[in-house]
């Protein structure tokens, strides 16, 4: 049984998946699974989930 891709949780996660060579193969499918239409799906993502570090 194949597992479906879930969308990105944050812009940080989106950036990480496209930057990391090991995860890049999953990045596009994950991007398509992200809610928000064709162009806005990246822009609508929340910034960061974790605590803000200085």
C-alpha cells in the first residue's frame, strides 16, 4: 500500500526539503500535496513552528 504525501508544515520545512539532496526527491510531491492552489501553495505556509531563537 502506497503512502500519500502530506503537505509542508512550514516554510522552514519547505526550504529544507528542497535544499537537502537526500530529501529533494520527495520535495516536489510534498509541494503538490500542500494546500493553497498552484502559485500560492508556498507563500501561504506559516514561517516557523518552533521557538524563536536569537
